C-alpha cells in the first residue's frame, strides 16, 4: 500500500461510483459477474505489484468496467424504485427520473471541477519540464547525435524528439548505450553539463571533451587535433604548455547577449589546472554590472563548463570552450578579455596570462 494506492481510485471515481460499480458487477448474472469480476481482480493484482510505479495507468481499463457496471446498478435501482412509486402515478416517476439525471450530472460536474485545475495547461509558467530538452537542442547537436543527460533532461529530450518530432535524429541515451557508442565511435556523442559526473563514473573516466554550446560537450574517442575552419586562428601562447589557438564569436542564446568560443591547444604537458575568465570590453574597459556588484564576466573553474581540467589534456589536443555573458542594455561590446588563472593553496590568485581579442 502507498499514499496513492488504492485511495486514488476513490478520488477518481468517487465512492458512490466505485461501490455502485462493484454492486453492478454482482447484478450481471453469474457468468458475466465471474468474467468481469475476475478481470477487475487481475488488474488490481497487477496494480498492487506496480503500486510504487505507474499503477495508475495500469488500472485505467478498470475505471471503464466499473463505470459500465455502475450504470447496470443505476438501471436496477431505477427499476426497483420506479416499481414502488408506480402506485403514486407517472408524475412521481418523472420526478424520480429528473432526480437520477441530476445525480449523474452532479457526479460528472464534480469530476470536471476536481480534474480541470490539474488538466488545464494554460498560463502555467511553473511548467518547465520541456526546458532542459529545448536547451539541449538549442546547441544544435550534430546530425544523428546521441546525448547523455540526467533523468529530467533525457525525459524532456525524448518528449521533444519522439512525440513532437523536433530533431528526431537526436537520441537521449543511457550510460550503457553511451559507453558502447564511444567504444565503437559509431555516432556523435554528447554529454550535458549536469551529466558529466555520470559520464566519468559510468562511461569513461578519461575520454576527451570539447564544448559544443551552452549545455553540451562532445565526448571524443580520440583527442581533437585540428582547429575548425570557422575559427579565427591565433596561436597565442599563454604559458605552462597552454596556448589560445583561436576563437569565434557565436550567436547568443537565451538570456545571454554575447557568446564566444575559445579554442585551446596543449602544446605539451600542462602542469596545473587553469581556470578561465571571459570579460566583454567596451572602449577597452570592462563593463560594470547594472546592480553595481562587480563587472560583467563569465568564469569557469576549468574549460568546457568546468568539466575538463587542463592537466588532463594530451599534447597537441585542441579543446573548444564556450562562454555566454548577458550584456547590460546600452553597452556595446568591442572586445573581450580572456584571463587564465588559478587559485593557490593560500587562497590567492595567480594570473598566467591576459589576452585581449577584438570584436567588430
């Protein structure tokens, strides 16, 4: 027994219909009563077994049987009461018919009034279940992509791709499926920011990552070595075996109005795990936040949404790294400052390099 089983049946049918339906089954005659009754018992048994799962879906055919049996009970009740009132004339039978009709109307109206608030999907800003899937698809993953996400993301993505038909070539996959895809390199594999821990624990602790948008990182069977043609090549050494190989400005999404993708290259072994701060510039200066609390910037403890520490990179590896920043109204970005830094054991910060890039 649970909080929902079997009390939800009473809530959905009302006690009147539930009890009347059971009585109606008994009035069907022996053979029909045994057939319908055993069917109801089988459904109840399966619902009890699945009482911690989706039993409320399993039980739905029983509702139809009980409602039909309730009509049998109502018809028998009508005939018995009408027979007793026959001595008072047809006028009383008319009043009885009206009373039964009003009773049925009351049951139906009560059901509608109770169910409508939960079924009405209008003007419900708190319903955000599809947002994780939309955020994934907004990154425009490669054709035939497989995406490893946490439960809410996977459910949302499956609903959009399977039911709505948005990007049906994109599949939400489990950790086991992702492990097989990575081993066979059979299709593009991506992981969401929230599912990186799942990737490392259940799929691969060492697979290379490269950012693929605000929410996604591509999981690569082998480190990426080449700079894409869309990037502006830079080859700016920043120290400790790390260089900024290039960059490209991206179309901003959501609440961000400035987006940039950096491309890092490991020139050799990188000795430390470096953090990155991206700061849009206006007239060569950083931009203040509207609330006065510091400057407009986006920071990551490690590249690729904090998921890929630099000390793990292979020599020659090229890693894409996305940043999105909301820009205050009225500000015009004409450059960006990229700071590579780390926090020391004593709490102080060490800057490895500060690189400024133009933005036309």
